[in-house]
């Protein structure tokens, strides 16, 4: 991509009503556009980051034999009435509307009931179990307030997976496998070391659910972590979980954190509510065990912005950055060399955002840093004369003057 | 993919209320699941077809320098009031709802106004033009009736692109380029020879728009085509278009067709309504020229099913099929060879749907044909003994007995 061809522009200011740092920076850098409070469009750079996050999650869900599908946003009232979740008193985030014949419809804020209703058509026998399906769905939630930027929106992208099992043991074993898959996701996003599987409230169905919490000042949760960072507990269940684990809660230190995933065992509760069964080997109809697994894709993007950003802007981990290299040309000779370098790097599969604009060097450097591209590669007249390339790492600020061979070795291995 | 691992099942029957052949076949083959009238979920096989279609369109839109974005489903009332299109009397397909504070919101049935409102933030000067953006968006339309399966739904995926220009000449030139890009899309979908650029009604803004119409018995339009197939005109504008083109309308023959794309020059009308201008070289603010370009992704999928299906089921063109080869194993020795062949073909990048089920051969063949996979590859005990592989083409029924070398040569080149 060439910066001169992008329709977006960086900006020194964000909308006055935007209080969240993630949204302020993403808007200023030209990654998202605010449609209304809690509703954002994703421009080419923002969409690239989203797709990179989705692809990592897709690979890890496929690795645990998840099958990708896409459900609908439009939801039937009948689908949700059986479990009592159509009622606005029970679920207060529904957007609803009506068909022309006055039939009420809802817009998917979640998809457990819809997925189970569909799976019921296909899963009849113990031979059809276990099975696991997932989707990347645009969820619509009528949130009262929306002040956290893309961390909590009225419209957002979530990966939700559902696994169906004949027995509790099978569900438990699969659930443990998904915990490992989730850990690999956070590792690959670049937030593995600061993300913890935590005990959280289980709601009506089970004593605890598991959340994945990332240490982050912008988080709305408080996590209690031990010195060895082997145990993490959500504040809301601190007493219960400490008792369950047999640990002294004084040994746990509080830290601010943001939820980046939530997994949950329904057991047979949802199937029993919905009357969803399978025929077991013994010829008896039995309720299906269900577990669900969510990662807020747009939320993860927001948390990563909040966590790594510095006073100069966003800092993307390499795995999800919209490009690996921000190429800056300075001067006539520099531009000529940069043009050729851009073509060569691109043909070698290195993703480059080339700032080919007729702009001041300082403006180019500032934009590359605001956009958070992992490496700024500078080609100026002076550097060309010296036969060198300047490579600066966004996260550390480390600068290296490299020969051409060193540059290619560095970029393809880093 | 292995058929034994897919959660979907083929079925001999479709829902009784489903009258459209495309939906009947797609449901029976396990490609889509009906949520309600006009609303479908896409299972792994169906999603694969959709993604294949999207990827072709993405490549062609990128080739004309379209920049991919994703807008929101939620729409502000104010965005659409300026052009009079918030009014249900004017646009009768809105789904609308309300935020908690009673603010009215709509769900995107189209995105011209939303995109132009966004572009206004970035496009300020003649230097920022031309520019072109597109998205693959889930559109929601409150259709009175929904009886055409995935050809016309209440929820569907559309690629919509919008190009912005400083002058009419520039818009016209770009528009011609997009016509060529669209032709390449239909060519690559496998419907190029039967798809025509046609004159259609232009609505309020221009005398004609252009539709892309594919000859198809299930189509809801009538197309008038000359013998040389160089001129195609929609029935609704037959008299006007014949006069404009200076041809005798008796020279045109009627044929049933389905719309698979629509492109349209707004000129400056939309910008004038919305007050969207750019600063020209002469320092004067001028309205921006706009053209829009739509392809219904799910619709194209439905039209292709309708057009090519035969009494045995779906017939996918190779470019969009969910797999190239349907591998059928028969017998113990056949299964052993098929297992190894599956691994080898997959590792060579050939997409294979492997029917490894313990089922009758006739059932496997019937499912492969119902699913429309381009080639059925059979490995039976008898064939193994003879050192042969049977390859049958879905579209033509042609059967070839091949040696191993011939098989690999055939599959990698066909």
C-alpha cells in the first residue's frame, strides 16, 4: 500500500466526544471512523488488523476441529422464548424490529439459542457427537452507554464457538483443549505474557466461568494475581474462588485488567430448556452437553491499542499490524531507491506501507509512529550515498544502519 | 475436509415452505440453513462458496484500485434524512429500532449516504480525487415477501463500491473500467458467456443504469437480446433504449434473466443533496461526482445454483466450488489407498472433500453429485487391483479411468 493512495488521513485531533484512548488513536491514525457512539466503521488499515486477528483465531479454532459457519443477524422470537431470553426484562440489550406482517424479529446480540436450534437438525445420534462450530459474527447490542471505544460497542465483531458433546467428560476434555487454543491466540496476538485464565462468575448455570483477562490500565475489571502469576481471580468471585482453591486471598495482588475472552460450560442446561437431545447407544434420548467460547475480535484490537500505545501513538505487535514496514522516502534520489525497494519487498511478501507523499520527513515519521507500524525504514539521499538503510523499531526505538544485505536479512527474519 | 467430520447432513427433502430451487438444493446439500423466510445461515460448505465468490470480487475490485473497508449495519437517522431516504414512504425496506434514550436507528439496507458522509471527512481537495472504496456488507431489507431463496433475502451479503471523482469525464472513464472488472468477475464465476451488460431504468438521477443480467430460467426479469448477443436491453426500458441505440426492437428476442449486478452514475446529485464538495484547483468548492457498483454475493451464488443445477443436484463451476474433488472410497483396500491419496492431494493444494463414511457407494456418489463438486474420484478395491482411478466430471458426466500419473496430471491442470 502507498500512503498517497489511501483515502484516509491522519489527524492531530479526535472527535471531542470520544473519551476512550483506543478510539481516539484509531480515529487519529485513520483506522476507524466513528458512525455514532459505540458504532465504528473500519477503514483499509483497521480492516487489515481485524482480518489479521480473525485469521489467527480461525487457524486455532480449526486446529481444535471447529467448523466455520455464519449465522444470521435476524433472529426469530420463538428461538429465544423457550429459554426466557426474548424478554427485555431478562436481556436488556436487544435491538428489535418488525416484519411487514407485524412479526417481531430481533437482531443477534448472541447466538447460543440460534446455533442450538440449527444443530438440532443435524445432531441426532451419539455418532454425530462431539461437534464444534464457530463464526465471526457482527453482534448488535443496545448498550445504555458506549464510552469505551471499540472495547465495548453497540456493533462489534465476535468469534463465538459452541461445542456439543454426549458426556460431561468429553465436554470437559474439549474445554481444556480450547483453553490451550485460546492461550495460543493471545500468545500470537502478542499479549500472551500478560493474559490470564481467570475464575469469574458463572451466572445461573455453573459456579464459575473462565475469563481471559489481559493486564491493562484501561480495563474495567480488577484481577487478583499471585506473585508467581499462576493464579488469577476476578474480584467478583474472590472469596469463593480463594476458598475453592484453598489459598489465602491476602497472597493475591490487585491489578487492572480487560476481558479478552470468555468461555463457559452450559452443561445440559441449555439443551434441557430447549428440548435438544441425541439418541445414545442404549437407544435413550439424552440432553446434549454444550460449552461456548467467545473472543471479542474488535475488543482485542482495542485492548492491544490501549496496552501498548505510547505518547507517539499506536504500537502494533507484528503479528496483527496492517504492515510490517513503514517505508519513508526523503529526497529525489531517496525516492527513486525507495520506489524500487517497495516493489522488491512487496514481491518478497513483506507487507510495506510506503509513505511516498511529497511531505516533510518529520510528518512522515510522525504518521508511521502514530499508525504503529513495527518498523520504519528510511531511504534518504544521504543514506543512499552512504549505501545504508535506516531501520527503526517502533516498540523499542532501536535504530540500526544496515547494508542492503543486512536489511533483507533483518526484515525477513524479524 | 472429510465428510464424516462435517456436522451437516444431506437430505432427500427440503422444507415444505421453500419454493425456490436454489434454496431447496442448498438446504438439501447442507450448504445453507433456513432461519426464517428470506434469512439463511451458511454452513461450512456454503460459507466456502461465498468466500470463493468474495475473493474473486475482491481481487477484481483491488485491480481497479478499490480500497476495502467495512461500514456499520447501524445507521443514524440524520445520515439519511438529508436525501429524503429515511422516510418509510420513500424507502419501504428499512428495519428500524431505538436506542435506550429513544434515538431512532436504522439497519443498513444500502450504504451510499453513510459512505458519502464518511468520505466527506477525508476528501477535501481535488488532490484527494479520484478515490474508490468498497465493502462486503450484510444488508438487511424488510422485504414484504421472500420467496426466491438466497436470490432475494431479508438478510444478504452485497459487495458495494463507490467511486468519487472531480469531473464527469473521470467518473465516466472509471465506470467503463469497472464494467470491464465486472465482466472479469462473471467470467471467473463461470457465467461470463451468458451474462450481459444491459440498459435498465435509471430512476430519478439518470436516464439509464446498467445491470448485469444472466440468462436463467429462474430470473424475474425479461431481457431483450439481439442475434449476435451484442445488445441486451431490459424490458422496462425497451422502447427508450431501442430508440437511443437506433435499433429495431423487433430484432431483439426475449429471454428470462436474473440480475447479478447493478452499476449506476449518481453524477453530482447525491453530493448536491448532501452538500458534499471538494476544493478545486481554482479554489472553488464543487460537488463530487459519485458512481456506485453493486454485486449481490449471495444472489450470485443462488443464480449459479439455479442456472447449472440438474436432476441430480447442484453443479458448481470449479472456481467457486467448495472443493475440486469428491473422493469416494469403496472397500477396505480402496479406503487405505484413498486415505493416502487424500493426504497427498491435500498437501499438493488440491481441495478435496473426502467421503470416508461407512456408507453404500450409491449414497456417496449421490451426495457428491447433490453437492455439485466438479470431480468425483473413486478408489475401490477393484480399481486398486487394476491400478486405476475413476474420475467423473460433474458437469458433463464424462468418466475416465486413469493411471496415477494421469490422475495427478489431470487434476492439477483441469
